[in-house]
C-alpha cells in the first residue's frame, strides 16, 4: 500500500490574506451600522442648567450653587442612580418600624433624627394624619409644611405635588422616636421664556452620617434628578403642556375595619387592607421621555382611578407596609 507524503500544517499566505480581507469587511460593516444606529437614536446626553435657585440648592443638595446641571430625559445615567437609590429605599423600609408619607406643596425644611414621643401622653400614631398632627403639636413644625392629606379626591385642594417619606426605626432614646431616613420627592415646573421649559424632578435621601454637623438633624446622603421636557413643545404657549405632571406620589390603603366609620366615597374606597395598612409609592423614572397626561377611565368610586395612569409613567413603584417590622 502506497503511503501519502506528509503535508505540512498551517495556512498558506493566500488563505491568510483572504481571512484578513473578509474580517476587514465584517468589521467595517459593523462600524458603519453602529454609527448609523447611534445617529438615529434620540439624544440622551443633553445637559440643562436648571435655575433651581440658591434656597432650593441648599435645601435639596446642601449646595451653595444656584443652578444644577441636569441631564434631560430620557437619561440612562440617572436611571442607574435611581436604581441604586431604589435598593437603598428597600433596605431602609424593610428594617423600619413605621413609614409615614406626608404630602407637601413646598420644600421640606424639617429633617430630624429624633422626634419627641410618649406613648402614654401622645397616643397611637397609626396613620400619616396622626403622625402629622403629632409633629405639629409636639415638635414645633408649622402646620403649613405638610398637607393634611388623605388620598386623591378627598378635598377640592388638589393632590400635593411633593412628598416626604419618614422611615422610622427602633429607638434607644427614651421619650423619642428614631428617624432612620427621610426621602424627599420634589417637582419644580419652569415656564418662563428665560428658563428652560420643563419639569425638574428629584428624589433625595437624608440619613445619619459619621460626625454630622448637627446630631439632631439628618444630612443629605444621595439623590437622583432628571429634567423632563414638555410633552408638547411650544415655548410661547406653556398651556400646551399644563397637564404635564406626576401625581399622586403615593396612596394610602387603610385597614378595612375602618369601614365601620363611614366617611365618604373618596375616603372609604381606600379602606382595603385586611390586616396592616400600606402604601403604593411612585418615583419619577429617568427613562421616561416626558410627564405628559395619560388617560384614566376608571370611575371615581374605584381606588384604581387615583393611580391607574401612573403605570404608564414610571417603572419605580413600591408597595410599602406602614409598619414593616411588625
């Protein structure tokens, strides 16, 4: 039997040249395609100098600047920051003893680390309204700072545009409630011709830090912010986007046993919690393009009418028990 002559392994120069040529074609095509995709995508990196003013900048971020350079929505860098803050919020609420959501119309100017409280003298704080009444009566808080608010359609005053979420924890101080963290959610609308038209949205966390400047007050720790352009672009007619907004920031589901006290349809429709009361809470979503109105077809007697439209505006929705640690 005749044996074949041994053939050396490897590629010939012609084969190598062919592979290199084909690789160049593939890579070149990929680069062209990627460039086309990038150019066809809407800009997500526009930065807006938002004139929040010195008072807001100091209150929100403990900053001495008067403007904040904020990315315009949709903004995926801010989305990553929002995800980090979401995880922190979940961690804070899981270990909490109580969570109280209070609506606001203006800035939050009160961020205590402890609150005076005596269970014998002050009674049970089992609703946000009782918590608000307690701090107004016993902590020197102005009654105008937080709204006496009990879900949408409860009164003709409208839904608060801003909110503060008080996260309470176990206290080692006799006669005091411990505040582990406060989350402030704020929306500022700009319509003047000299301003960038749109809505500035921010979520800030205030908590304890090492060697705080004031041990009785919480300190700014983290945040995310985003600037939403109008849903209808017309700089000369702000009324075209007058319905842009983000409410409610939360709804409170009370114990079903409270139906024993009939109040009104607007109030009673939220008495759905079998055991413990809880909240639905919404945060602004940096990946949303704007805060334009979304149709809502539920009847006013249905609790879903208050928040059905929020499902199309944000992916940041929380279900939080009022008393998580119980």
